[in-house]
């Protein structure tokens, strides 16, 4: 469960039968949705995490590629980073 200071919140879930990478991508996608909504509510740029190939354009997509949970560019499909490794 994600809870904000104002007391609102949203549940986070995974499917028990999914692989670990699928679960990681599912959680990352849900966290991204929650963060984008929180940023928009705060009148801030709702592009998170921002695609380094297309700044100020679109967020990255959480997917499973070759057995790993990764962030990809939604325009080119290029893998940008493992989920959890952005900024490293």
C-alpha cells in the first residue's frame, strides 16, 4: 500500500504465479502510475521516469526483456536500464 501525507493511498499488487521479473515490472508500473498522479497533482512535470533519449517527452515503460525487468523507451523500445538501476 502506498499512502500519501493527506491520507489517500493506493494498493500495490503482484500475481503470485508470475516470475520475479514480471512481478518487478508490475510493481514498477504501479509505482510509476502513482508517482505520475502525485506529480500532476502537485503541478509538476508528470514525466517519470523521464526517457533520456527524449527529454520532456514521455516516461519510460516497465517491461520484461530477456528475463529481466527493465525500463525501456516507449518510442524506440530500447532498453535504458534495469529496474532499480536508473541513475547508476
